[in-house]
C-alpha cells in the first residue's frame, strides 16, 4: 500500500480518528492526534477534521462505533460536495491513531464506501492506521540501500496478513479430467507466496549487512563510542552537526534521520566516535523495531549515551520515559546466574556448568553512562499562575528556572559503569540552534569520555599531553 499524491505540490486532505478510553484519557488522546497530524504533515497529508469517541475499549470489529462511522461518512460526503464546487481535492483518506487489524480494516473500508457515489471517477475512501503512516514516511526518507532494505521488510511484514481477495478473476483454472480436481492457486495465495519469498530474501540480505556492519564497528580502533538518542524531532542531528562540525541532514520533520551516521569528534586532546541514531516515537511498529535492530546496535555498543529531550514540548516527560523504556528493551539480555548455581564448582566440568546454567537466568539491563540534555530552551514558554489562583500549578505554570531546580537536574547522576560510584548529578539545558550552553556540554562530554577512555585504554595516549593536569 503506497500513498499516491496526485500533485506533489499539494497536500492530500484526510480525516484523523482516535478513541478516549479509561487507559488513555482525553488529554493524552488529543496529544496523540497532534502527533498523528505531524506525521501526516511529514508525509504531505493535510488533516482537515478530527473525530474522537469515548469508549471502554476500541471496537474489535470497526474500532469505533457504527454511529461514529456514519458521522465520518456524512462529513466526508459534505466536504467532497463542497470541494467539487471550489475545485479542491476531495477527502479520500481516513487515518486511525492505532494499528488496525485486518478485520477492522476491511469492515471500516466497507462501511465508509457503502454509500459513497461512484460517479465522476471519484476514488473510494482509503483507510490506513498509524503504523502504515510511519512506514510510508520511512519509505520516503530511506536513502541508503540498507535503510531501504529494512523498511521494505517491515512494510511487507505489515502487508502480508492484510491482503484482500481482489483478484478472484485471476485464479488459476480448475484442472481438467474429472470433477475431483480442486481449484488452482488463487491470486491471493500467489501474492502471499511471493511476499514470503521476498521477506526471506530480505532477511538474508539483512543478516549479511549485519555482519558487515559488525566488522566495521570492530575496525574503528580504540576509541570511546558515544550515541545520540532521543525522541524524534528533538534536535539530535542539529546537535550532531554542532559537535562534529559535519553536515548531517536536519529538518523540522519527524524521522529526518534514518541511517545511523558516525563521525569522529575531537574535544581538546581526546578523539571519540559520535553516532546519530533514528528517533523513537510512541506506538512504534514492532516490525520496524525488528528491522532496524542493526541500526540500533550503535545504542547497544555505546559507552556513553547522550539522551536529548525537547523541553519545549508540553509532554516531554512522557517522551523521556518512552525513550528510556525502548532503550531498556534494546539493552536487556538473559544472562545465566552462575554465582548462585550450586553446581558451579571446580569439580564440575565446563559443559556441566553451561548446561545447568541454562535453567537459571535473569534479565538484566547493562546500561552505559548517560548524559541528559534538555534542548530547545529558546522555544520554551510558560504561563505565570495568577496570584489569586489557589489550584496547584500545572506544567504550563512552571518556568524554566524552576524546572532546572527540580528532579530533572539529577537525571544524569546514575551510577557510573567505570568507577562504580555515582557520578555528579548534572543535566544540561541547551539550545543547539542558538548555541546556548554548548561549551558546558562539551566540558561534560569530555570529562565522561576521558574517564571511560583512561579506564578502558590505560596505555593509549591522547593526541597530546596536558601537562597542566598531570
């Protein structure tokens, strides 16, 4: 499923749909729809209307109720009638905020197109969800063959269970001779076979590319690896260009960076490797995470993480938690618990210890050191609370100076993996666009990288010796 645009200079009008449930309150649903509108804008789609329904849980058949579908259908018909008079593009696209099952997708399309006029060459209304919208953005922005392979595989895995029986007239004919012969291979079965073969081929290509990238990472020499992580569109690429003096593509769009970029950065007398990774997002498709595992290996093998947060976003705390949870899922591994194994002694053979350790495992997260950087302080705004307002201050009533004195100032103070001692709690508040507090960030990065470098490579000299620090 590719979203076709009749005119590359005009945006396609569309309708957004979401639900409010006890597990997803109204304010969060509104924010998700704002993000969905940003995703649509990135893919040259212009949302013209939003529909929200309160439900205990999304309908397993049509996601929303029949009445809400009827309301959406009537609005589209009214809008399209007015668009004909004004020579504007009609609505042909409805986007749902959650991933739709194949059953929901078929039922919604059937309900929305049941009473639509077919005259005047009007196209049927197409229904997509948040997952396919993200995949379409990835397809448009993938530049290298590696990224294209990853996205194509995720796209095919999404489309495989959603193939519909649209080519029944192309079924292979029944075998001759008698009436006991069954029908030949149907077109949908042929499509499934072709897609499965293509997925298997892409999976082999990804394995080969994984080995090549692993070899490249091993040949980078004895340098500390630093990775920029964060939510999408928080300014990672802009900060990457500022620190490495490079020209990585940066734009105020979601998922502007898909291919991991690695640059050699030198601060004072210490060189290290800095990588810019793909941004995370809420409700990120699982197939996309699986396909981009190799790209995210830069996060797994990093010695230091720089977590960039957009402090100007109204719900930057939730974005921070989404990224932290995703990083934990990427870094967690099952390790055998050998120290608690009573069979682990000198009398037992190595094969026995390995065999018995399989039954005792614990999931641990080997987190590297992390620096939390709050970006876009130049875009931060707040509304002062009235003096006669007795209600507790909300997020919109807290100034930047007050936030700097709260829990956020201690986010970078986790236990160091190098020294084993808690590092100095200190988050950094910067503006990559205006270069505010960049020197302070450089000093913090230098001190963290230097500590890791001395511990890991004690006999590896710096570019030059600082005798004033000896």
